[in-house]
C-alpha cells in the first residue's frame, strides 16, 4: 500500500506541474500595430508594440517594439528607428527594463522608462525586445512605440500604443 501511495502522489504532482507549466506558457499580452502610407516614396511605415499583461513570478514581463519600412521606389532607408515610452498606471510607480535582444547592427539609448533602437545600415526594420517591471502599486504598464525613418530626403513616422 505504501508503494501505491507514493505512485499516486507522484502522479498528482506530475499532473499539477504539467498544469502549471501549461498556464505559464499561455502568456497574456496586448499588442497594437499602426501603418501609415508614405506617398512620396510609394511606401509605408509600420509601428508595432507588444507587451505582456500579466507579469512572471519575478515581477517582470516581456515587451517587443519594432519599426518596418516598405517602399518599391526606395527600398533601403538611410535609417530606421523604433522608440518606445512606458506609461505605468498606479500609485508611486516607477519602471525599469532590460534588453533581451535587438536587431543586428543597430545601436540605441535607454533611459528609465524609454529608449530607442536605430539601424543605419540600409535595413528596413529595427526592433527591440526586453523585460519590463514596475515598482509601487502598479495596475498596468502601457507602452507607446514610434516608428520613424528617413529615405531619399523624406522623413516619416507613425505611433502605436497599448
């Protein structure tokens, strides 16, 4: 009987762990995308923002921002940039974040609640992925991303928010 009890307990624990891991894999997130046309360049600029809405056990969540440029006339911009700003909602809230990865050959600058990543190598995208956390009594961390660029003497930009 003692051996069967251990097997039963092991089965229950295994099922519990599988259930918890399934919940952890189901990430709740908000996302937004905005595209504006650039008639002078026969193209468009798109801003994308994605942020995890329920934090992980460490109190942080993933976010990703990107800028995408498309043009049939001028396919390679002089530069393309994604610039984000976090908007925490709560009492006594401050935000901090760290980089997980970013588009190759780019560079950027980050502050406490904002930053940017820019590619000046002819790429038509710039993206940045990181982890964000908030202190204080925080109910929600929103994010605003502005995608901008410059090609053939024409500046362009658009903003998406969550």
